[in-house]
């Protein structure tokens, strides 16, 4: 029986993906095992003990499939192979076995919206107008003036249409011209991707993070997108139009239900959707009767102003928007967005981690955030990201959040023996795993203790969330598992000390972001230092504010 609908009031056992912590690996940058300056599967395999020790439950690996790497793997030329840069299918099988052997799960990235222009499907499709694969992609005749068929824009700059001179038609690409979009209105495309999913699940994969899932369907009539009235000079040029005809169509829900049905053919598998939409739209992706994705990635923390009131409003809005039985989730970082330690500053990064791991729902950690890695400035001659190359100068480039994992203080941070594909952070000799491992007060020690604490307290795993206060820089909330336990979380999201007043006895400190105060008794008030968060085990019978 699928327990997911029942976690909540009646406390049925939760699924692994509800209580687990997900860790994202950007494979080019985690560990080079072959000495070419690029991360790979043998590299990941050699670091599994680190991940097991950190206490995470599932690893999501960004694309590892054969690819010309125009968008670093998000341009797939073979959905069921492994790019030689990353290793072999045998390496992959070894990885699955080793991950499972440590009690963890392995999630792959599924990129069904588009392929590489080098995928054999597209090469056939572009060969002639009457090729059987032609309709697997989205082709239109030119507008009367010979230009693109409509005004649709690429997220990576310029028109989303590229003319194929040989056949005289344009093809649609939501991203690079080297990433033509598949036509999800064609049942053969649907069947082909479903079979890809089965292939990996038969190989032992525990689920998928689905790339740009809200893009899969586009308007059948190819109507123009409306102008965005809020657009202003200096903004991302993609924001000039509102993508009403190209994203978040209601029809996409049927496509997603189809993906979910395939996942449900296998026991205990997980489907996550990458979706950048406001909370009220995002929650539609749980699907009718929760038969959409299990977890529509909630990226709201990536953009929310870092103050108690804004965070409280976001959490409350999100909790209220969830459909009955819909399981929440939270994300603080990924390979597309600035690092949390840079966005909120290194001191607040610990508070942010405490927030991520004590909110209700599944947390996803981005590699390196557990040691406080920051965005790395990239010199112009080392820019790799096609987004930055196409839309320069707006700070959209993603290379700085994809730099090599900092393992130790050897010349290339223990990531590789040779100069890596992206520069290593300047601060790597201090900010690295080896230096932090033995330090009882390091960020790594803190995050490891936080994950262990979370695992040990059912209230943090599956308890209810209740906001208690959001005043000044104080964010105070409690996680409650009725009849079992209560855990209080007090976060100081600012740079000045503060005092939270509480009615009488509360309980004992379980963890501070500074890794001290263990077992300190809390009664009447909690004094928080600058940039401090504490987790308090609430004593039986203690009365908390309403
Ligand atoms: C997703 C990926 C991003 C990629 C894009 C196109 O947003 O996370 O890295 O460039 O899709 O596939």
C-alpha cells in the first residue's frame, strides 16, 4: 500500500522519500576519478562513504547520459547510455549497488522536454519533412515574412525558433538551438520516454528528478505569448513576454500523470518535478488525486527575502496551499541558482541549513552547501555556461555554483590531480571537508549533527508545523507529533543578538548552529546570539505560546 496519503493526522508509516534527505550531485564537479579534470561515476563511487557518514538518504545525480555537452548534459543524445566522460554502464551498475549497499537511494535526472540536436531521433526528424520521426519534434512553417512562426522566446536568449534551411521549416527549442523540444502530443514520444524510465528503474534507479516538467506542453494553436507589463530594461530578456502559451498548460497534467503511472509500475519509486512557478500554481503539480509528481520542487526559499516576516509568510502560504495529503519539500540551492552561503552570507548559511532541515517536508541539499561553499567568481576566459555566453552581463551565469567540490587543501582541493574544468574556489584551503571533519564546531560537523538529530526525532520527520512568532529577526516555530514529542526551533535570521520570551519551562537545547549549548535548560526565554539558531526538545507538559 502506498503510505504517502496517510502521513499526517493518522500517522501511517511514511515513505523513504518523505522522511529522507536528498543530496544533489553535479557530476562534473563532485570528484574526478580518471584524471581529466572532470568529475565522473568512479569519483562519486569513491566518495559514497562521505555521503553515508553525512547521513543523507538519497542522491540525485544531474545528467550522466551521452551528450555533446552544449548544456553540460541537459542536451541528451542517448537516454539509456552513460557518457564516456562519466564512465560506463558497468560503472553505473556498480554505483547503484554501492549506493543501495549503504542504505541510500539513487535518483537520476530525466530530461524529457528536449533532446540534443545530435540525438538520432532529431537527426532523422530533420532529414526530411516526411521522415517518420519528423513529428517527434515541433516544426512550423515560417511566418509570411520568412521570420519565426510566432513570438515565443528561448529561456537562453533570442527566438525559440531556429530555421532548418534544408527543409525550410523552423523547429522549437525552449532552451538552446542545440536542444530541440520533443513533441509530447505525439504518442510515440510518450511511449519512448516511458520506456526510458522503465529501463533505468529495471537497472535499480529509485526515481527521477524531471527537468523543466512545466514546459512539456505548448499551445496547440501556437498563439503568441502576451507582453509582460512589468518588463523593464536590464531584466532578463526572456521576461519580456509572459510564457502563457509555452509553459504550465493545463494539458501538461495528463502528461505528468502518464509519467507517474510508469513510476508506479515499480515499488517505492519517486518522481520529482523541476518547476519554477509561484506556490499557488506549483501545488497543481501534485496532480488530481495526488497522481502527479510526488514532490513538485519548492524553490521559494531561493528568492524569498531573508527576514523573519517574509520567511514566515512563505511557510504559512505554502503549508496552506498544499492539497490534502500533498507532501511538502524545500530546496536551498541547486546547479542553476546562486549558492545560499553567498546569498545570505556565511554566518546565516547555518541558520538556513537549520531552517531547511527542520521545516515540514523533504529537504534537498546541494553538494558543497554542507561545508559552506560560496559562489566562485569566474574569469571571462574560463566561462563555460552557454546561458552566460548567450545572455551575458546580467549575472545569469551558473558556472560559479558548479565549481569543484572542496575536499582538502591539496592543489586542486582533492577534486582532481589536474586543473579542473572550472576553477576551484580561492578559499578552498580553509573551506574543505578535511579541515572541517575534525572540527567540532565546523559547518560540516553542524550539518552532520543536524541531519542525525532530524533522523532521531519523529516530530521533525513527520510532525505538524506551527508558527509561534515572526518578529524582528526572530523566527520561532514548533514541530509536533501528537502523543509523542514536540521540538521547538528558534532562528535568529539577523546579525544582532536577540531574546525570545517564552512562558516558563520549555525544555533543553538539542543543537545550536554553533554546536554548543548542548543540554542547556531553557526556561522563560531563549537568548540567541547573532546568526544563531537553536533546536529545543520541549519538556512534557510545557505550555507554548499560541
Ligand atoms: C533545467 C536545468 C538546467 C538546464 C535547463 C535546460 O532548468 O536545471 O540546468 O540548463 O533545464 O535543460
